[in-house]
């Protein structure tokens, strides 16, 4: 009465495709980070990540 909707070979294909896509995204981020220019690195180093002004804090 009920037929198998997902075949075994399609499960392997989708799993492999998901792994390849996610691995390529991580490799692309790593590649861009390694090839970043020193001027851009200095800009990132000087970004203010912590702001101590009480007027802009949401947990106060």
C-alpha cells in the first residue's frame, strides 16, 4: 500500500551534496580570511566591540 518515497541512493546523494556545500562555504570563508590585506586587518582590529556608554545598553 505505502511505497518508499525516499530511495537509498537519493539519501546518499543529498547527504553528500549537503556536506560538499557546507564544506565549500567554510573553505571560502577560510580562504578569504587568509588572503585579507593588512590594511583591512587593521580596520577590524580597531572596531569598537564593547561600548560602555550606559545609554545604549539594553540590559540596564
